[in-house]
C-alpha cells in the first residue's frame, strides 16, 4: 500500500489524495471520491464533444466511455483540431484516473476480505 497508518485512519502519500481529500479518509471514501472524479470526467467529455464536435448526448457519452475504457471501436473520432487535442489530454488524464479507481477498489476489496478472515 502507498499509505502509512495512524491511530484512526490512513495518511495517503499520493499527490491526488493529499490535495483532494481529508487525510483520515477510509477506503470507501477514497473509492467514492475517485468514482466522482470519473463521473466528472465523463460529464466534461460529454459536454465538450457535444459542443465542439456537434455529436448528440448519447454519442458523446458513448465516445467518452469507449475512449476511457481503451476499447476504441473506431466508429467515432474527433474531426476538429480542438477535439483531437482535447482527446489526447482526456485519454491521459482519464486512463490514469480509471487505473487509480480500480487500484483503490481492489485495495478496499482486499482489506474487507482480510478483515473477514
């Protein structure tokens, strides 16, 4: 794990957690917070593609999900320069965030299993 224990919680050593949440947050709080970040990323991406690329709501959200999931069916792709630049940044930020969410979720599940056993 990347955190050190204290009496009533954990102090997380990664920079996102230090800046974005209280130091004494439990595993569930960490996973929930990162889940909110993913939701915000999807919302921002959806709004951007709707406005800049002129796609519908469903197509915009669909593109965001398949992009962050690294599926990339190829049925949609940004056509504007702004859309292409945004997509490059979106992929880098979004995939890193999804990896963080999955890591936190796996840590929380492993901790719950250890407590049960």
